[in-house]
C-alpha cells in the first residue's frame, strides 16, 4: 500500500493490476455470494452500453489488464444474471436502489489515492448524499470529465443566479471554473475552497491585492468577502453594496472632517450632498487605493493617491 501511495503514476498502473481486484473484492459482499460472471456476459443483454463503454477512458485504461471490467463498478453480477433487475446489481444515479455511500465506495476503491479526494469524507457532497455519479458520467461521452456549468448549476440555482448578475466572475464566459476555486470533492476548511482561507484564494489570481502595504485597510486584511461577493453581485466590481453605502456602513462621516471648508478643495462636500460632480465614483474619487497603500504620509494612510 505504501508503494501505491508513493507516486500517482505508480498508483495508476498498479490500480489496474492490484487495486482493481482489491476494490472489487472489498465491496463484493454488498450483493450476495453468487460471484463474478465477467463482462462478456453483460453484452448479451446490455449491448449498447457495452459497445459505448468499450470506447471509454476506463475501458481503454484497463485494456489488456486483468480485472473485473463492468463488475469493478457494478459489483459481482452472479445474482443479477439469474434474476435481472435494478435491485440485484449496483446501479448509479437517482433511480439507484443503493445508498449514495455505497455507490461512491465502488469508485473510491480505486480512486481514494487521488489527492483531490483526500477529504471526500469531510466534504458537503458526501454529507449530503451526492454520489460521484451525480457529477461524473461513465458511459456518456468518452471521458468522465465534468461539464461544470451544466452539472453544478443544476443543483446550485442560487450560484447560477449570482453568476448571471451584472457584475460577475467570468464563470459563464468559461474563463474561471468552479474548480479553480473549489474542490468539489471536499476540503479541510470551510466552503470547500482550494486555499486555507478566502484571502489566500483571492491572492492566487489577484496578487496585487496581497500587499504588503504600509497602510492596510482593516476589512481587506480580514476577508475580501466583507465587501465582495465571490460569484456575482448587483453592484459594480462584485461589491455587496454600492459605494458609498458600503463605506458608510462602517464609516460614519456625519460631522467629521468631510464637511470641510468651502475653500479646501481636497475636502468633500459630497457627503453633505452639495457637490454632485463627485457622485460617480463617490468616496473612490479621493480614496482610490482602497485595498491598501504604500504612499507616504497621510495620503497613504487615507488611501488617497
Ligand atoms: C440476462 C440479461 C442480463 C444480463 C446477462 C445482465 N443484465 Fe443487467 N439488467 C438486465 C435487466 C432486465 C435489467 C433491469 C432493467 C430495468 O429494470 O430497467 C438490468 C439492469 C441492470 C442495471 C441497472 C440499470 C439502470 O437503469 O440503473 C445495471 C447497471 C446492469 N443491469 C448491469 C449489468 C452488468 C454490469 C452485467 C454484466 C456483469 C449485466 N447487467 C448482465 C438484464 C441483464
Ligand atoms: C477498478 C478501478 C477503477 C474503478 C472502480 C473506477 N475507476 Fe475511475 N479510473 C481508473 C483508472 C485506471 C483511470 C485512468 C487514470 C488515468 O488515466 O489517469 C480512471 C479515470 C477516471 C477519471 C478521469 C481522471 C482524470 O485524470 O481525468 C475519473 C473522473 C474517474 N476515473 C471517475 C471514476 C468514477 C466516478 C468511478 C465510479 C463510478 C470510477 N472512476 C471507478 C480506475 C478506476
Ligand atoms: C460535485 C461534483 C463532483 C462529485 C460529487 C465528485 N466529483 Fe470528481 N471531479 C469533479 C470535478 C469538477 C473535477 C475536476 C476535473 C474535471 O473537470 O473533470 C473532478 C475530478 C475528478 C478526478 C480527476 C482528478 C483527480 O483528482 O485525479 C477523479 C479521479 C474524480 N474526480 C473522481 C471522483 C470520485 C471517485 C468521486 C466520488 C467519491 C467524485 N469524483 C465525486 C466533480 C465531482
Ligand atoms: C468505471 C465504472 C463503470 C464501469 C466500468 C461500467 N459502468 Fe455501467 N455505469 C456506471 C455509472 C456511474 C452509471 C450511471 C450512468 C453514467 O454514469 O453514465 C452506469 C450505468 C450503467 C447502466 C444503466 C444506464 C444506461 O446507460 O443504460 C448499465 C446498463 C450499465 N452501466 C452497464 C454496464 C456494462 C455492461 C459495463 C461493462 C461493459 C459497465 N456498465 C461498466 C459505472 C460503470
Ligand atoms: C473566484 C472563485 C470562485 C469561483 C470561480 C466559484 N466560487 Fe463558489 N465560492 C467562492 C468563495 C470564496 C465562497 C465562500 C466560501 C466560504 O467562505 O464559505 C464560495 C461559496 C460557494 C458556495 C456556498 C454557498 C454560498 O452561496 O456561499 C457554493 C454552493 C458555491 N460557492 C458553488 C460554486 C459553483 C457551483 C461554482 C461554479 C459555477 C463556483 N462556486 C465558483 C469562490 C468561488
Ligand atoms: C446533485 C446535486 C449537486 C451537484 C450536482 C453539485 N452540488 Fe454542490 N452541494 C450540493 C448540496 C446538497 C450541498 C450542501 C448544501 C448546500 O450548501 O447547498 C452542496 C454544497 C456545495 C458547496 C459547499 C457549500 C457550503 O455551504 O460551504 C460547494 C462549494 C459546492 N457544493 C460546489 C459544487 C460544485 C463546484 C459543483 C459542480 C462541480 C457542485 N457543487 C455540484 C448539491 C450538489
Ligand atoms: C482562478 C482565478 C481567480 C480567483 C481565485 C479569483 N479571481 Fe477574481 N477575477 C478573476 C478573473 C479572470 C477576473 C476578470 C478579470 C478581467 O476580466 O480582467 C476577476 C475579476 C474580479 C473582480 C472584478 C470584477 C468586475 O466586475 O470587474 C473582483 C472584484 C474580483 N475578481 C474579486 C475576487 C475575490 C474577492 C476573490 C476571492 C474570493 C477572487 N476574485 C478570486 C480570477 C480570479
Ligand atoms: C472595504 C471594502 C473592500 C474589501 C474588503 C476588498 N475590496 Fe476589492 N474593491 C473594493 C472596491 C470599492 C472596489 C472598486 C474599486 C474601483 O472601482 O476603483 C474593489 C475592486 C476590486 C477589484 C477590481 C478592480 C481592481 O482593483 O483590480 C478586485 C480584483 C478586488 N477588488 C479584489 C479584492 C481582493 C482580492 C480583496 C481581499 C484581499 C478585496 N478586493 C477586498 C472594496 C473592497
Ligand atoms: C467592514 C467595515 C469597513 C468597510 C465596509 C469600509 N471600511 Fe474603511 N476602515 C475600516 C476600519 C476598521 C478602518 C481602520 C480604522 C482605524 O484605524 O481607525 C478603516 C479605515 C479607513 C480609512 C483610513 C482612516 C484613517 O483614519 O486613516 C479610510 C480613508 C477608509 N477606511 C475609507 C473607506 C472607504 C472609502 C470605504 C468604501 C469603499 C471603506 N472604507 C469601507 C472599516 C471599513
Ligand atoms: C473630495 C475627496 C474626498 C471624498 C469624495 C471622500 N473623502 Fe474621505 N477623506 C478625504 C480627505 C482629504 C481626508 C483626510 C481628512 C483629514 O485629514 O482631516 C479624508 C478622510 C477620510 C477618513 C478618515 C478620517 C475621518 O474623517 O474619519 C475616512 C474614514 C474617510 N475619509 C472615508 C470616506 C468615505 C466613506 C467617503 C465616501 C462616503 C469619503 N471619504 C469621500 C477626501 C475625500
């Protein structure tokens, strides 16, 4: 087993010879004692599936190797061929008579060494009875790759709605995938994100926001999602709320320096509503380095240019 874990490459080739048998053997007991009949037998009644399966990635990867073929996923079919029904075999999907857990175990027998599956047991999907086959199709198409927009949006309607909002990460445009940010198999941390925390995730693609800054803006350091939505929002730039409202949630400017004096052009009468020219970018007209600044003196401290 240690040998299997040493390298993924080794795992793949050994999976065929060793883990295949092991895996199928492990779950054999789920379906009685009648044992294996071999893939040839299946063709008699499932001609179409068998023909398409022959061209699939799994079938190709196993070609010429010993193993259980169809039955490495569907389990030993001795009982099934005597008494053909859905109940007498491991089947997958909504119509299946087996638990989501058992379905997933059929796959994990070979794939548990994959690093992306290391935290499967801790993920939301396993907890919510979402089996491997809810996302991966073995017989439809050549490879069991996932069409993420179709598959993920199918269950996550709220994310679909957000991703279609006026401001959004370019997910529907195909420039960013769900799996760039999430490990749908599960992670140690919250939200199944592919980083220790939200900010580390955002820095992967927005390195300029990482700093270090001499003048840090506290909420930015705390969590990007204090101001941004991750998928999409009604306000510009994925903001949870428009500027200036979002700023004013935290900064009460009534009666402060912003009232200014009419002669001080750097002060804003915007806040008091007397200077409409400033409305377009509001606070950002002056506080333009909102994520942090390295500018010297008070300009930096106040995130001004
Ligand atoms: C004698 C004919 C026969 C043989 C041989 C046979 N099956 Fe079946 N199989 C059936 C019938 C009939 C059903 C029930 C179909 C239904 O209820 O819609 C079925 C159902 C299934 C299902 C569930 C289908 C679903 O819609 O979920 C799977 C999976 C399956 N068989 C796989 C196999 C495999 C793998 C083999 C070979 C190891 C095999 N079968 C051999 C006749 C057969
Ligand atoms: C008997 C062992 C075995 C079983 C059981 C098995 N697989 Fe695989 N799987 C493999 C092998 C070997 C490959 C090819 C690996 C490669 O080429 O990197 C593969 C490839 C894959 C891939 C593509 C990997 C990639 O890198 O793109 C996916 C996804 C996958 N399997 C999902 C599943 C699912 C879902 C199930 C259960 C329904 C399952 N597998 C059952 C051995 C197995
Ligand atoms: C919620 C959807 C979802 C579920 C459930 C799911 N996967 Fe995946 N899986 C994905 C996505 C998305 C990828 C990314 C690659 C791609 O586009 O196919 C992936 C990648 C993979 C890969 C290739 C990458 C690697 O780590 O080697 C394998 C193998 C795999 N999944 C197996 C499984 C198995 C086994 C299960 C069940 C225990 C499972 N998946 C459950 C969505 C899912
Ligand atoms: C790598 C795992 C795996 C292998 C190997 C496999 N299947 Fe399947 N099978 C599945 C999954 C998962 C589904 C659910 C539908 C899908 O994912 O496409 C399924 C669905 C089915 C169905 C019912 C749905 C349909 O499309 O009619 C039948 C019948 C079936 N398989 C027969 C077979 C036969 C026969 C073989 C061998 C030639 C085989 N399977 C090999 C995983 C596998
Ligand atoms: C740019 C990165 C990114 C992309 C791309 C992305 N997400 Fe997220 N997603 C996040 C972050 C960050 C969270 C918040 C995680 C937390 O802290 O709980 C999140 C949360 C979620 C949640 C939890 C519920 C919620 O509304 O907060 C779901 C479900 C989800 N994402 C699904 C998806 C799906 C489906 C896709 C692809 C269509 C996707 N995500 C694409 C970053 C991303
Ligand atoms: C069969 C339905 C189904 C599919 C398909 C599915 N999910 Fe989920 N997902 C769920 C359920 C149920 C939960 C747990 C409840 C919730 O948070 O919505 C969940 C939870 C999540 C979470 C964590 C939510 C949190 O609260 O932290 C993320 C992230 C996520 N899914 C992403 C994805 C991605 C990415 C895909 C596509 C690769 C996907 N899901 C496909 C049903 C599904
Ligand atoms: C996988 C890479 C990736 C990750 C991770 C990522 N982003 Fe992005 N982000 C992008 C891309 C690509 C764009 C679009 C850039 C463009 O069109 O110039 C974008 C755009 C944005 C925008 C501007 C949106 C607009 O409407 O103009 C904001 C705000 C943003 N991201 C915030 C975040 C936050 C917050 C996180 C962490 C939760 C994050 N991003 C994680 C890739 C990523
Ligand atoms: C205090 C609120 C706030 C927090 C917290 C915040 N942002 Fe922003 N972000 C903004 C505002 C306001 C804009 C619009 C700036 C503009 O239009 O000039 C913006 C714009 C962006 C943009 C698009 C324009 C650009 O500057 O590239 C990205 C990307 C971005 N933020 C990423 C992040 C990341 C990553 C984090 C966490 C490290 C983060 N933001 C935290 C308020 C915030
Ligand atoms: C979640 C709360 C929060 C939001 C939202 C927020 N800030 Fe801040 N901001 C803070 C905190 C906390 C500080 C640090 C205050 C301190 O050190 O006294 C700060 C500091 C500042 C400072 C420097 C203050 C000083 O005394 O040097 C400016 C300027 C500022 N924010 C402007 C903005 C603008 C403009 C927005 C909207 C784009 C905004 N903030 C959104 C919490 C927030
Ligand atoms: C016309 C330029 C301008 C605009 C627009 C502006 N500010 Fe300022 N802001 C300043 C200047 C200049 C200072 C430094 C004032 C001082 O040193 O007394 C400042 C200081 C601050 C400070 C720190 C000192 C304090 O008074 O608490 C905060 C917080 C702040 N601004 C938030 C905001 C918010 C929120 C908005 C939008 C509602 C905004 N500003 C709009 C120019 C502006």
